[in-house]
């Protein structure tokens, strides 16, 4: 009799499963993005793309970008390259337009960042790095144990260049529009991330010409203007908040991505799979 009731007693006394932590953001998890770190790209047809600048990670390139914006250098230029499952690129399609006064044509490469300081680390390494994670202020980063860098995930903004590593001034920019472009990590500077309007870049017609460069000017998407949000009238200025990662709720969200609830099959996740939420709180 005892041999039958004892296992039942042990089952009855077993501790209940621990409830998962909430993964939705709390009100205090939303932090403001400074207006001076938001770049508004107005495209033809009334379409607007907002880019958060990675000011603390690529200061020399960002200094150039600010000068280019102030000089209205991009006004009247275009999105001139859209390559399937790769990137959309914008700037001067001839690559011969003189840079604005004070803009350095040669910039010391900022392919790497000062330190690897994620507050949430991915549980598994990936094929591009030994460790990866999200910083407190919402940027994806990776490391090989020695150097650290921002990752070329979908929607990140990089600096195009030629074979000279110092040749990327910041005047020609691109964003991955297909699968993540992680093989660009540590080879191109990352200067920001599209936080609104990504659909206007990712849905552009693909070019069949070499490397996705449009064969004719008529295929390009004109850029009407590029401004920092801080330059716009305060009453109509778009303002944004990012979801901070330095809290248990964000960590819980990452762990759910890595190990989803049944009946989903747990296959792990890469740093580029983690949604980095941003919301608009200003005028539309």
C-alpha cells in the first residue's frame, strides 16, 4: 500500500511551475530620444523616414552627418540603389557632388565601438560573434571577446564607402532591407537605425542592374529634404521614445524569443531577432 501512495504524496507536494515574468513594457520603460538625434528624411510622395542617430557610437561620422544636414546636402538627391534581399542606399548617385564645407572626406573608421556593454545578453553565440546583446539604450551589439561593434540588422543605417576604409564620409548611407547583413559587421560604420517609415525603403522596386543600382534616373526615389527633428518647429516636431532594455520585462521578452512557449519549437534567437520598440509621442 505504501509503495502506491508515496509517489502520489510526492506529486501532491511538488511546487507549482513558476509563472513567467511579464514581458510587456511598463510606462517607465519608455525613454525619450533627444530631438537632435533624430534625422527626418522626407521622400517624394509625402513619405517620411525617421532615423535615430547612433551619436555615442560613431561621433566622427555623426559630426559629418550633422554638417551635411545643416548644409541641406541631401535635399534633391535620391534613393538610387535597391538590391533585393540586401540594401537600399541613398545620397548622390554620381558620387561626384562636392561635400559641404567642413565635412571631412576622410574619416577614421568607426567600424567598432568603445566597449561591449549589453544589459541583456543572448543565450547563444552566433556565427558572427562570440557574444551579442542589447544595450540599455536599445542598440544591438556584438563582440568577439576583444572588440565590440553594432550589428547590421534589418533597418540599421550604415555608411557606404569604397575600398579605402577611410572613405566613408557619411554622405552615402544604406540600410539592410532583407535578411540581416551581419557579414558587414566591422567592415562598415553603423551610424543609426530606422525607427519609423522603414516600409518606404524596404518596399521600393528592386533594380535588376548590377548591385541594385538603378539604371536610369527615373527609377530613383527623390529625397525632398533631410532635417534633424530639433530643426523643425516645436509645435509640429515628431518626438520619439525607445523601449529601454535595463529591466526584467525586456529580459523576459528576449528569453521568450529564445525559448517560445509551446506549441512553438525552441530554436534560439539571434540579436537581430529582438524587436527594439520605438514609439512616436509627438506630432504626426
